[in-house]
């Protein structure tokens, strides 16, 4: 080998070593795979700053949470219904799951374990008014005692007004025979309310459960006796039914 070629060989060897070192360094500068992949760093070119944006959710998490959600509880649908009296002289609206049905004096006696007409006659000395029909709207608990709305229709051939009827029959069958002076004054039907365009007279029986309001309304030879609650879970349902009550004759 010639003396002048030695430096050239050394230079080429150094250059080759540099290239090999660069390749090794490049291979060893791959992104760190051990870092949390949940966040990725993206460059916001317009704003010239780095933003951190969440990565797509884990496929397993997605399938469990979004693709197969837990079944929700069934929502109970309400349906508005109309009840028409057997005499077809009034109707009212109510919504399920409430239930409207005809009632009878005999059934009322069975639920109360007594004969209220006979007891009234024996205690007062004469019979209460003749019952023409009765109906009740039962609440969610299907209890007659807690029914949101009740109406009884009596024959009123003497044409008594509401207060005259009360003096003779009280609020039979819901309240009668209590001659305590203070109670008598308190439950005397003096409050006025309009029902289907007609004025009724009423009072709240404060000492009975739910504080029922008993309402009397005289119309066309009949006396209508309504019962709704003022202090119970049935209050709202009863008030709504009463507001929609309508005479059709």
C-alpha cells in the first residue's frame, strides 16, 4: 500500500463508523411504548400550542357500557279514561292506574260491617234519602276508604237546598249522628265551590283521616254528595277529577 493512501482509508473508516452509530441511535429513539396511551399529544397549528385530547375508549369498555347498556325500568304509561254515570247525567275523566266503578249502598254496608240505613233510621227516627246511584274512583292502592273521588246521588223530591239537606240527613252515609255542638258548627256546609258551573256547599271534616271535604249540590230533584280529600296522598287525583266533573243534562 502506498504511503499517501493511509489517511484516506482512516477517513473512510471513520465515516462508516459515524453512519452506523447514527442508525443505532435512530433505532433507539422510538416513542416510549410504556407511556399511558389514554392521552395523545396533538399539535394545534393555528394556535401554536400543544393540546391533550382523550384517546378513543377501550373497545371492551365501549361494548360493556354503550353497546350493551343495562335495561331501564319500564315506564308505566297513563291513559285518560271517561266514566259516564248509569243515568247518563254526568261524566268525569281519570287516568290509569286509577279505576272508576259503580258503587252500591249494600256494598258500602258490607265494607263497614253494618247496615247504615237501618242504624240511621233507628237513631234519627226516619230513613235517609233514597240512593239513586253511587260511584267511586279508586286510587293506586285500590282502597275504598282512601278513594280519591266519590259521588253519591240521592232522590230529593222535596227540593231541599244543600244546607236544608244537611240539617235533615247530614252527610249520610259518610257522616251523621254526631250532635256535638262544636262539631256541628264546624262541618256545617257553608263553604262555596263551583262544580260544572253550579254552586255547591261544603265543609272539611278535620277529625277524620285525610281530612275529607264533603260537598253537597242540589240539581233537578237530586242531591249530589261528593267526597274528596284535602290532606292525603289522594288529594291531587281527587281535585283533578272534581275539576273535570261535568253534568251532561
